[in-house]
C-alpha cells in the first residue's frame, strides 16, 4: 500500500493552484543545523546488527531490502476495489444473459429484453469509465502497480537507489553519506510501540534537491531497538562490507500466500497481549479468525495483480568494473510543472542555527 509514499510526494509536488483549491498550507519541516550537518553513516547505534528484512539481494556489491510504509494494511483496499469492480461486472453479466436468452429464443419479451440490455450496457460503460478514469487514483495504491518498493544500497558506488511508482516520486538516486535515520538519534525519537517501518530521509541541505525525500524500509515493528539493529546492519555493510555480519535470508519477488500473514498477525498478537481483560482477549479470538484470512488473501491478490519491474540498466550494472556510476537525482529529472511545484515547496525545509535561532541560507530559498 503506497498511501504513505503518495502523501509525502503529493505534499511536495502539488501545484500551487491545486494547493489553494484544497486549502492546503505549507507544513514547516524545520531542522537544526546540527541535525542536518551530521554524517549518520559514521556513528554506531547498536552492538547487535541484525538483518530483519525482508531482503531481496545480498552480495559484495549491494544489498536490497523491501521499502514501503503501511504494508501491514495491504489487502484492505484490494477487497474494496474488487467489490466496486463487481458492480459493472454484474450489470454486464445480466445484460449478456438476457441477450443470450433472446438469441436462443428462450425469452419472448424481445422489446423489453432489448430495453434492459441497453440499460445494463449504459450502466456498465459509465461505471467502467468512472472506475478507470477516476478510481484508478485509489486502486493503484495496491493494484496494477509496482508489487513492492525496493531500496538498494550499493557499497561500491556508495549510493542508495529507491524504486517507487511515478506517482510517488519515481526511481531516485542519492549518496549514501546523505542518508538520515528518522526514527531515532538526532533526527527523531525512539518510536517504540508505534508499529512503524524504519524511516530514512534525504534532506535538501545534503542532497541539493529542493525538498526532502523519505522512504520506509523493512518490516513494521513495535520495538525501538529493531530500528537501530537493522540500521546498524546496513551501516556496517556499507562502511565495512559483508564480513563479520550475519547473512540475511532472501525473500522472493514473486507472490506468495504467506507474505501477508506475518504483517497482519503481528498487530493482532500485540493487541491480544495488551488486552485489558480476559473478556476482551476472548472477544478478539473470533475477530482474528475472520480478519486474518481476509487480510492475508487480499494481500496475496494484490501481489498477483501487480508486477516487479527491473531496475534501470545503469543501476543494475552500478559498481561493476568499467560501468558508469548512476547520476544522482536532481530537479531537472522531473517535468517542468513538477519542478515548479517542488520549488514552491522548498521553504518547508528550512534549517535553523540552534545557537542563534536564525534560519540558515543554504541555497534553498
């Protein structure tokens, strides 16, 4: 489910006139000079580096982990979409059955039958158009889109590649040194108990891009230490290589029925453990038995109706001897209208000098 990624990108790339129509203001994302100047890749935050994953690739050149926020909710929108798509299908099916009965001389009411066929045909065409033309902006969060956001860390080129749908900002390339963990340390707080993924940010102070770009990696967790352990695993891999690190178990890009099981059962187990009374605990059991298969099957259907595209050739070959280094993402990589929208949003990412309290002019104004 790419709602989180879409909202982050939409908040930065929305046109000024659309922002006015929606009565949306600009949200301040001010950070201190100390926060944005620090090189987070050099500081150890855990003595227990762990590859929690899921990982898709791991070798001497790069590692690749699943990205994407709200994966634990994936499947809900799939069922809603399929239910809505069922309406024009039923309308078409009814019209087709009437036409078939008339053709086989099983229905003597030809005039009334033709009238109903026309009505059902009109309903089918109108609803199909509305669903494809407008509702696609909703169902594309889970259906007929990239199966999983992927984040690749290349230790040879010292770059981070993020593969996202175009409506979430598309594929981007940033320097490894510019990454900033957002769930702990200088840029955030220990987000224990929040069931969030590990968030990483690339601030414009470091990248030169007008706005910040963020990505969530790995699994949702309720334990603050998990964020640090996985970040430390990635950090040591990028800084020192795969030696002396545990080798992660690799997952597949292909749809699998069990992929959605863990992401959905963990919140349910957490809710059961924190149930205030035994009665609430007992009431949760039938709810779990109904919702868990519902969510898991929806997740699997979502995977089956999506695809996993290949990385661009320059990223696939990055780090190989004699191959070019991918160009870092800049404003010029986007269409003119998107460029202007990003420039209009750049003042949201101000930096303040914590000593003087004044804003720092770092070329983003």
